[in-house]
C-alpha cells in the first residue's frame, strides 16, 4: 500500500493528473486497510479535480464505509449520489443493506429491500443472500426461509451461498430437521456445503447420540453423496484424505451396519 501511495504522489508531483480508475484503485486499497479518512480525502480530491465519480468509485467508497460500520457516513454519500442524479442501482442498495445488517439495523435493511419493487429493481442472488444472512443473524429463521423460497418463485436462481446461509441459520438455532431438509435439496441441485457449514455438520456427525446422522439418512437415497461431500469439505483444509476415508467408514459403519452396498 505504501508503494502505491508513493507512486500516486510521484504522478501528481510530475503534473500527471490521475484518472477515475487510478483514484478508485487507491480508494479501494485505503478502504481495505481501514484508512477510511484517507479514502474519503482521495474521493474529495478526485471530485475537486473535476473528475466525476462513476458507479465503481461510489460503490468502493460505500462498501468501505459499510464494512467498517460507518453506516451514517455511507448514507450521506448515498444521498449525495441521489442529489447528483445517479439512477437507482441494485449494487448501491445491496451494499447499504449489507452495512445495515452488519450494525444490527435490520428494520431499515428490510425497508430498503422492500423498496426494490417501487424502484423497478430486481434483487440479485447476492442481495437475497445478504438479506437472509441478516435475518438469520437476528434469529428470524422463518422470515429468512420465506425469502429463501421466494427466490425461486421470483426466478432468482439460488446458489451455494444461499443454501449454506439458510442451513447455518437453522443449525445455529438447533433446528436440525429443517437444516437436513435443505441440505438434501442442496445436494440434489449439485451444490456443496462450504467449509463453515461442513465443520458444523461434521461436528454433529460425531455427536455420540447419532441423532443427527439418523435424521440425515432417513428416507434418503443420496445420503452417501451428502456424507462424502461434507466430510471432504471438512477434511480438505487439513489435507488429510486418509482421515477422510477412515471417518466416512466409521460414520456409516457405526450407524447403518448391516445394510449392503453402503461403503
């Protein structure tokens, strides 16, 4: 980052006025390392040079402020954008929703999300995922699940993040039944658990009561795929394939011994 700043300063000393792309790159770097005051100074300097911020410039600054919990400053920038005549954009609103959920202002986040129809905007899968994550964080699982189902009804294809978000939400709230149901849906769609979800599920597999495992395999034709996918995800970070095979055989053998063709 220091080298980038030095190069930037050398450009200005030599009379070279940086363009919007250069400023945006430096603003992004400053935001990533938490130097938001410097990022805002650079943004103001860019405007002072007569350079008009574009979609990317505004998005970078908004995202930096929101990621660091500076939601009031982010909205101030957002209102400036609106006064400058920038058209409503799903990217800006998604960034703000993410920031609002981060600081626990779920009510305002909901209002922004609900306003998409009025603005003529259609939430992206990323927007849905962020809103679901915010709802799960506050323990509003029923509302999050309604949104999860609404995605499909609205023609928004759910991705791996959508499934992992709602599964983790149910698991953190000890609703293993619905977590299992959605896990099967995810596997049927050819998607996988991410590392965080897999670790929770592998821990449940190792529960001495075996309750979660029995719920997983009950009336299921694809539980082997589920087990392999989860255990692989859980072990890949450890880079230990031998342990993966041992764990798989142990889990299946312990709880479904006597069935043929399982391993």
